[in-house]
């Protein structure tokens, strides 16, 4: 009976997870100089090729807690073209997925010269993903349930596309992306899963300040899940300080869902909306980058008192000697 209860809980979590987190989940790691991770149009948009490695762990001390690792590379392959690859492994309880994204981006420059940034970009990623459902621990010896095999790890592979566009003009930028653009099904959860896994992302920001003192970068990210109509917004503020060795920077991000979940509170019913508070600290030392991310889930209903921890490591390669004359850290 305990295993069946665990299965129902896991199935509920996975069902919600399959709608809103299919593929690589959208966390706050894009703020660690990693916009390519969520926007394919940023492949090769910067004047350096970029390698980024991330490792994320949620709820330390909890068995089968969510964990995500990504490895990405993107850069220019010609004057107007960029390419990239993302490898990822994501585990959440009994459900796990691993995959690869291959990206091509085309960049149109409207600049007056090589140091004037005015770039419109289009990108498309082909996604190859394998999903796994571990049923080996669902049933005790002798138990029977017609919808649970209990002895296998179910596997299913599928293909999808992410498409997007970016516009970088001097100190301003805007990105739009459709994740999982085509309808597909993993065929693990059969009739319990929708073919529609589309998610729409829209982000924008502006950098201002004195580059010899402190640069400030306010930005937003809006998410919309097509099937469930879930909406969420990130409000971010990032600060940069340059030194002889490189640059120190810090971010404070606040994520708020527009949709609430009801729960019993005393003799009444209350509603709680998803709220994340995420500080990030990072450093660029020459061509190397390091960042630490901590996300805290606020609100009266929490799975655990601990937060979500993430480490990001990176290196910039094949950099252009001539930088754009703008406050544009994601490009320069």
C-alpha cells in the first residue's frame, strides 16, 4: 500500500512536471551569462565562443530530489551564422530525462561599423530527448496493479523543436522563444499526457551605468505554458563591477507565478502562488567564469527548509579582439 501511495504522489508530480518542465527546465541559470540555454537565437551572438557547465541540486537531504546537469557550447561558424550544442541530464524522483539540442542561428547586422551593435538573430534547435520512468520500486513482491509493470524502467525517445528570435541594439536586448514547438508525445504515460508541450518565453533587459564604476542590468522573463495556461514572471537586477583581472557581478531575481494552488489552512482554504527568491554571485577571471546560485522557495507551504543550489563554470574561446562600443555583457 505504501508503494502505491508513493506511486500516486510521484505520478501527480510527474504529470505536472511533464507539462511545465518538459526538456530543460527554465530556472534562473540563464542569468549566469547563459542566455543560449533558453534562447536558441543566442547561439553565436556574442563575440566569443562560450562553454558553460552547470550542476543543480534541489532539497539536500531528500531522497530522489530533483537534480539537473547541463553542458553547452555555442559560437560563430561564419560571419552571419552561429551554432551550438546542449547536453543535459535531469532527474526528478522516478522520472528522468537526458538529451541533446543542436542549434543553428542566423545573425543579421544593421550596424554602421564593426563596433556598433545592431543585430537581429533567428535560431532553431532540434531536440533529441529520452525519458525514463523507473517502476522497479513501485510494487512489493506479490502485489499486482494492472497499470504498473513493477519490474522495468520504461523508456521513450522523442524529437521536438525550439525556435526563437533575438534583437540586440547597443545596451538593449529582447528575446522570444517557443519551446517544444511541435506536438509530440513520449508514450510513457499514454492517455494521461498531452501532445502539447509548448512553452513561450519572452525576455528583455537594458544595461546602464558607468563601466568604470558599476553597471546595472534590470531584466524580465515571462513564461507561458500553452496547455495548462500557467504564467510566471522573473524580475531581475544584475550589477557588474570591473577590475584589472576581470569582472565581479551579482544578481537578485524574483520569480512569481500568476496561478495559485489551494491548500487547507486551519478551518479554511488558502491559496499560494509559486515564489522564488534567487541571489547569484559570479566572477569572470580572464576567459574563465564561475557562478553560484541559490534559490529559496518562499510561502507557507514548502517541501523542505533547504533551497536549490547550482554551480556554473565557463570559459570563453576564440574571442574577437574588437569589442562593441556598448554596455552589453552578454555580447562583449
